[in-house]
């Protein structure tokens, strides 16, 4: 499983636009092949900062999503609202058993 975090930062005037837009597309992302989890998080101390947190069965599933027309259209909409460069991490979970 791949765990993906993407940090996004928005200008104050675009925060509500982003929240409304994400709410409208979140279920479509969750239904994308290989996606088993998605949440959107907002920083407690800096409301301009958001994270997307998603789980993907495989890296190929994540890449298929990232190369999809849906993602390209979504990214084209949201990137105009950024006030900083997005950052992204793809992670593997490390589970230690006792």
C-alpha cells in the first residue's frame, strides 16, 4: 500500500473555493481504481495550509490517477489558487510486530 500526503498552501481569498471544490470531487477520487482512503486536512494554526492524505493499493494505481484526465483537470483548477509550491510524499507503512 502507498500512503500519499500532498501539502497545499492557498491564499486567504481562495480557501473557501478550495474547500467547496474538494468537497465536490472527493467521492470521485475515493472511487478511483486503487484508492482505499482519502481525507483533506487543514492546519490548526495556519488555515492556508492543507494536506491531502490518501491510500493507494499500488504505486501504479497512484500513477494512473495522477496521469488521468480527471486529475489533470482537478490540478488545473486548484493550482491557480496556490500561494506556494505544493509538496508531495509517497510512503510505505512500516508495521512492527511485538
